[in-house]
C-alpha cells in the first residue's frame, strides 16, 4: 500500500510537471492520465479511508489557499461568497436529493439528501489554476477562491445531519441550524486562536525553518481539534490561514521567503495526488456497477450531473440581479437623504462618520456598495461554469459507504454517482472553461489601470515618508556625531528617488557617498525598506491597494533586503 502511494505520487507529480511546462491545466491532465492508467494491470488500486484522506489532504490545501487570498478582497466579496458557499450548496443539495429520490426511491429521502450534500460543493483548485493562467480578473478569482474556502464546511455539516438521520436520530430543522451555527462558531474560534498563536510565534522566533515547520503542522492541529469539538475543521483552517496571511507582511522577510516555496511544493504534491486518486478510482466504480440496477444508477448519475450543471447558473444570475437591484435602491435612498439634509444630520450624530464630509462618506459607501455590483454577466458566466467537483466529493462518498442505515446498493450508488459527477464536471467544465473565457474576452484591463494609479499614489506617499525618515535619521546622526560629512544622506535621497522611478542601481550609492560606515548604510537602507513596507500595509488596510499588488512589491523589497544581508555576510572584513 505504502509503495503504491509512493509510485502514484511520483507519477502524478511527473505528469503535473509536464502540464506546467506545456502551459496546460495540471489537474485535468493528471486526472485524464490517471483514468487511462487505471486500466493497466501493474497500476495499484488505491483504497484509502475517506475520512483519513480528508484529514490528510484537506487541511494543508485549504490553509495554503487561505494564505494567498486577499482578506480585504474576501471581505468586500463576502456577499457573493456567502451566497455561493452557503446558499448555493444548500439549494444544490436539496435539488439533487429530490431528483435522486425520485429516480431511485430505494435510496430513501435521507440517503438521497446525503448524496446531495456530497456532490454539492465545487472544488475551485482546477478553476483557480485555469483562471490564473488565463489572466482572469481578481474580482472573479476572489469569489471562486472564497467560495471554495467555505462551501466544504456547509457540505460537511449537511453530511453530518443526514448521516445522523440515517443512523436513526430524530433531528428537526432547528437541530440542523444549531449544528451549523455550532460548526461555524467553534471552527472560526479555534482557527483564530491558532492563527493568533502562530502569528506570535512568527513574530518572535527568528528561525524561518522552525516557523515553516510550525506552519506545516498547524493546519492539522486546527482541523482535528475543531472537528473533535463538533466545530468545522474547514472553517478553522480557513480562519487561521486568513489571519496569518493578512498579518504576514508584519513578520520578518526571511519567514516569507522560506514559506512561499514550501507551500508551492506542498500544493503541487497534494493536488497532483488528489487528482490522480480521482482518476484511479475508475476500476472500483466499475466493480460497483456489477449490480442488477446498473441502468438506474447510470441514469441517476446522468441526472445528478445535469442538476449540478444547471442549478448553478439558474441560481447565480437571478440572485446577482436581485443583489444589484437592492444595492442601487440603497444608493438612491442615500442620495435622497443627502438632498433632503437627513443624511447630514445622521452623519453629525454618528461618532464613526462625524469627521468625514458628505462627499467623502458617499464616495466610501459607494465604493463598498459597488464591490457587489462589479460582477458583469460575463463574470457570472465564468463563475457559473467553474463548478468542478473534486476530492472532497469523492472522499466523503467513500466514507459514506460505511454509514449505518445505508444498504450496500445505496452505498454503491452514492460512490458511482459521486465519481461520475466529479470526473464529468472536471472534464466537461474544465476543458471548456478556457474556451469560454477566451470567447467572452474577459481580462483584467480595468484592474491593471487601477493598479497603475494605486502604485503612483503609493510611490508618492513612499517618497514623502522616506524624506521624513531620512530627515529624522539625519538629526539623529548630527546629535550622535556632531559636525561630520552628511553626504551619505544626500546620496541616499537621490537613490530613493531613483528607486521610486524604477531606475535604481544599488552600486551607485557607495560611489557617491564620502565612505560612510557600511553598517550605517545597511541600517539606513533597512529602515527605509521598513518605512515603505508600512506604507504598503497601511494602503492595503485602507483598501486603496490590492493585496496581490502589495505582495508583489513586498517580494521585491524582501529580495532587496536579502541582497543586503547576503552581501554584508560576504564582504571583506577589512572594510569599514
């Protein structure tokens, strides 16, 4: 068994490497190759307990995805994310359950609803991979990523409820609501505790290897403790990842540089194994089709696949139109309040809004409201078609086979349907999604223009903050050394201007100063880098700078600081 897993891992990573080299979607290629390889006699058949698979694969993948998600963007897109990650999952589960019960009554209604909960949550790993490669706008990527972070929690909670009903428990609707609220509260609470502790460790421990090891272990701890306390392990890992990722710019740059390649490698390894595992389950599914009701099961699989494909756009377009209508009504009501003077009176009474002018406040509110209006019909078309299922669906189906109250035929039907829906959506939607994106000509041109404007604004603020920082350091230098040659500060000011214009050459600094201490120059440069980092974080927190752009700039600053430390460690000892 262990050797089989190793060979599958090596083969899956090799196929994923070829896909990355050729620019193809790695999840799709790995799945197709694994499907073909499953017919070969020497390829091992993997039988892994579903709960074990979820516990080993889901926490690190969720945590890594949460680290990369912009918390500011996540918060702004929360209405769309909540509609997809909670309400769409519920709608899909009940729609699938009713159709499945109608086609195969032997499943029973609880068993059919259990199947609905299993196939309801999309897995956005492959969609995100395709979207990044084709340059989808961040507003779409944020919604897809955010949905994938929370929909598993909804699905697993539904799974628990219907599994309990199958086992003979008597549950009401309010019992189900209470279980969901408990899962959310405990899961988010545990995740925040883990996130705070891990962030404090990252701030206090200077060894990036140790911090990276803690980061690898923490998702498993948060997931399992939350599940043990009847909370959502998924939400625990997501909350921890969002908290740590949001505060990552405040940690030492060596931690960030150690962490990034570590999680990229972990993602490649785990995602390759997950999609290879999906493809290799084909022989097992064929064996499950050996019953007399094979026709009914195939009919059920096709019907469920059709339901999950159709329900998503039928929900997304009307709910998006309704949300936009409601936002326009709120803005119109606010404009009427401004015209009548009522809005000004409310602003003066509000402690939060008192210091803002009416125009400033309206601009802020419009910006927040328009976050929900930015998804066009083309954006919604992509989101509607990015509903590929993944390992969560298949793993829960395998785990459900051992549930009490579910007979053998029903268990086989659930596994077969879950497999066909997973592979069907991966191949059908995954292979056609790039074509849809190209035909709709969706690109992030508007976001690029916004990024350019935001960068110019950040550069202007960096220049002002840099001048203030240098003036303060110059005063400190004069107080410490008295009347000395201060040409270093003038040269450094010129360097700062060149950096802001992207024409910097770090070697020029030492040639233009009157031979200051090397350590003084390094300390001055590091201090200036820290000032620039603080500007970036402040603009990110204020919503003026996108988090992805901030991270790119931060990576460049980290590389500059690494060059300083590396050069300082290798410079001749005789230099002063």
